């Protein structure tokens, strides 16, 4: 019985790793898993409220410099994205995104309705933003403005 449980655990663990959002993906692997990839700068961050005890829904406005993986819904040079941010310093794996105004980098976005109940561009996890400027902080965002 213990052998069967061990085998099931190992199989499910390996399957979960294959299906999960992996923070260590290469840029090419990450781009394959995402609907759009843009190089942009953050112009506005708004806290939309608490989702659960660990996370908050946050929106960020991006000024798109170029599109690395185009999407049919990207028709302007500005875009609003949504993501989950940490509530009261909560941690998770994969890590929360932590954007602040002025950050520039590559955003690996998905298109979906699971955060806002309408089709929006979503930043699934913190490692889906890769800073292009070494002076841009990757984590530890200042508190976003309230809506």
C-alpha cells in the first residue's frame, strides 16, 4: 500500500510540475505559454481591493514600446493589465507580481476572464515580468494607489 501511495505521489508531483507556471522557464518557454509578450513601461498602478486573505486584485496601465508576440486585441500603444498582488505581505509560490510606476521590461501576458469576469490581459505571476533595466526593482513594490 505504501508503495502505491508513493508511486501516485511521485506521478502527480511530476505531472503538476509539467502543468504549472514555472518561475524558471526561459524567455522562449515562457513566451510559448503566454498569449502576448510586450516590452512596456508601467504608467499607473491601482489597487482594486482584497480578493482573499492573501491577495489583492491590482490593475496596471502599460505604455507599450513594442510587441514581441502580438495578439489581435492589442490595438493601441496603451494597455491595462490585471494581476494578483500580495495582501499584507503574504507570500506564495509562484510569487506575486509587484509592479510600481516607472518599471520597464517584458510582460508575458495571458488573456482570460478568471480575475475580472471579462476577457482581459493578465500577468499570471511575478516572474512573468522581466525588467529590462537593472535599476528597476523586480519585487517589493510600493503600495499602489487606491481606486
